[in-house]
C-alpha cells in the first residue's frame, strides 16, 4: 500500500479541510482503491455517498505519520503521554483549520487516532489493567474518565478482544460508578446496530457461561439486535423467560414490535408470569402499557391488558398498586379515557390522593380533570381544598386554553357548581384565569355567575373586571341584577372601596355613568346610616369601656417589658445571641453595630374580604354550603 500513501495523505488533508460526514463519489478520485482497502465505506449506493472509516488501520498509520511530522517527535511509548501527544496534534489542527469545538467528524477522526495508538501500545502494556486502574482512581477528573472510557470500549471492538474481557470491562465500569449503567447500557445497545455479530457472540457467551453478574447486560444486547432488524432476538428473549423472566421482560420492554403475531405471543407469555415481587410487577405492568400504546395491538388484546392492569391496581398490597400506577401515570398518553379510569380504580383502593397533583400533566383533554374536580367538590363541599388540582389547571390553561375556559363556564350552568367555578378562576398562582362571562348563552347562567362572585368570601377586587363584563349582557334582567347585587355589596360589605374599584373599571361614557348612578346612591345611603349610628353611644365600647381598655393595654405593655428585661439578662437565652435593632419613628432602622439609619422598605399585600364572613359567620358559612 506504499504506492497509495500519497493518495491517503491527500484524502486526510481533504478530510481536515471539509470535515463532512458524507462525501459524493465525484469528490474523491480513485475512491475504489479506498473502498477496497476499507478506508472508505459506501453508506448509500442509491444516493452515491461515501463515509470515512476512522477505524481503518491504513488511514490511521498515515495519520500518525502526519502527526509525528507536525509535532517533530515520535509517538511516546506510555499510554498517558501517547494520548497527550494526540491532543497536541488536535490543537494544531484546530488552529490551522479553525475547527468548531463541537464538530462530530473532527472528533471522530481524533478518537480514531487515539484508539489506534492504544492498539499499538497494547503490544507493550495491558490496556485492560491500565483501564481498571484509571477508572478506580478517584483523583481523575470526571471528563477525563468519560473520554478515556469511550476510547477504551471503542478500542476493545477494533482490537477484537474476547467476550470475557469486554464483559469484565463493563462490570468494572459499573462497579466504579455511582450511577453506572448509563454508558454500558448505551454501548451494548448500540452494539446491536454497529456490530451485530459481536453483540450475538456476547449474548451467546453469557447464556453458555451462565455467569449471573453478566445477566444484566442481556436486555440491552437483545434490544440493540432486535431494533436493528435481527428478529431472532425475540426468540432469544422468549427462551430467556425460563431462566430469568425479569431479564426477558426488560428485553421485551425495549423492543419496537411491529407484528401482530409477536404482540399476541408476548401478551400470552407475560400474562402467565406470576407477580411474585415488585420488580416483576413493574416490568409486567410496563409491558401491558406498551402493548396498549402499540398501534399494531388488536383491540381485544388491549382490553385484556387493561383488565390485567386493573387487577394489579386492586391489589391489597399497596406497594404493588403504587408500582403499577407509576407505569400508568407515565405511559398511555394517547389513551386518556383508559388512564383516567385506572386512576379511579387506584384511588378507590389506596386513597392516595396526592398522585392527582401531577397525574394530568401529559393529558390533552381537560374534561377528565374537571370530572374529578366536580366529584371532589360534591364530597368535600365549598371549603374543601383544590390545591392538588392547581398544577393541572395551569397545565391545561397553557396547553388547551379555549376548552379549559369552556369547561369553567359550563360550571356556571348549574348553580351549585358556580362557586366551584369561581374557586377555579382564583386558583392560578398569578392573578386569575381570564374567562369571558358573556360567552354564557343562558340568562340563568349569567345570573348564577353574578350570585357566585358576589357571595364569594374574598378577592372581589380581582373578580370585578370579569363581573363587569356582564353590564354588556344581551339580557336586561342580568344587567339590572348586576346593579342590584353591586349596590348591595357597596351598602352592606365593601362600601367606598368597592365603589372606587368599579369607577376605575368604567369609562366616562354616558352608558357607564348611568350604570354607576344606583351604585353611588347605595353608597350615599350607607354614609347616612353610618352617620346616624355614630350618634348612638349607648353600646359604643370606645365611649363606655375606654378606661378598662386603657388599663388593659398598660398592664400588657408592662408585662411585656418585664419579660424582655428578664430574657435579656439571661445569658443562656436565645435572644442573647441576637443583635439589638432599633426602629426609628417606624420609618427607619439601625442595628447596634452601626450608626447608619436605613429607611424601611415597603412590603404590603391586601385582599378584600366579605365582612359578612365575620359579622355572622354561622349564617354565612351555611349559605355558602347550601348555595
């Protein structure tokens, strides 16, 4: 191949300059020579594409020669310095060709050279021994560890190491990592696609050697093989059921099954497995969920899968029910009716209502959430909390705003659920859910909306903009009733505060001015009543019991002063560890370590509360529950 060295050098330089994954046949003269010597691979004969084989020995021999020339030194004969040698060569290329840091093709080229250097050095050292020592050295940086592990496993494949070394390397890696399976799972899974022969050899070796510590590697090997078109992996997984049904089910859980015969066979096999432990239950229920989600599964088998899951959710052992429910919650996204039905079975059995908080996050249709909201309201009444549903309401408000609004408005069609609608409107973490009450087509629904908002215990200031929309109602009775209820609230409950809020939400139009007349009149009536009552001092505690009140507050202040003095004198008290802080005239503060006086920041929060709730709480609560 010496006569082709110059051509290979030209190809390498062309690769440096272009850094593409695929090349047209027309771009590379004499490509047949390179294909023949496995330096190039034909990736798509129809579209005429070529791909560089970065594992090619000839390619890397010439590349190493270029590196030695550029660095003016030979490849070091120890592993660490050899890899640093390649890093130095990489830096030269990056500067010369202005290579992007995240260029996959450039990284593959450099990694191919590093693997080649390991292959050369393996004749002098045991790379396996170095690998074991390296990954168990806790002083190594995590990135250095990951980079070397990736190179090492690529080296194992290129060098055709025996199955025992590869499997032992996987075990060593898993033992050295806190969360070990991520890399080994990915490596073994990809092996089915990139090197199916090797993956099959590893599987056969594990089965024949019957080494328990290697059994965890079987699922990813079979998954990679099956999903790459090697359907014999399905039969291998079936045979595995007799030896280790959990490993077999883990394998099946990763298969992308597209034939109805295999689906039927899989269902029949897993249905026979006894639910003897939590892991078995988890894998069984996961497979049932996957079969339900598979478009190739017949409706008959889907129904049987639902029944199997349903029976597991009814288990007296709540650990089993919880395990199965987790799989239901995070799967069946396109089967919302079945998923919601299974939720009800689970709740009836376990009474674990906390799962509702995140259950609906993958739902598209909000009707199931509103169904359980209504049933919760029926059971717990107005004072029952809906905190568990707030996250789901926010989710549907973001993803399906129109239908969510429609379902909220539907609640106003039934008087007994109108307060629930208001409760939902106020349940968002910021502000309120904006619903248009004018979309209520029935007069009764609009009247129910007015009643529920005006009787709600708090937040009339937030609800007022929604309520005032109804002054544009097509029904005269609704507009009159709105004025009546607002006048009633101004006179009995909120007085001038509500009147000012209403004025802020109205314009200077004649229509709005006319709307305001009865409300202003109600406030004037309230002022007259207050003035009249102020003249009656017979039952006024400020007039009749002022002396007693003054005495009470003096005694209270005296006791508090004595208590603080005693605490400050006690060296073992908690307050002895605190610094004194002085509030100056209620507008500023300073501490004992500084003479600087700093102004107090203004932090305030307010909510308008219905005064009827504390004037006559018993009647008020009864009216709410019987609304």
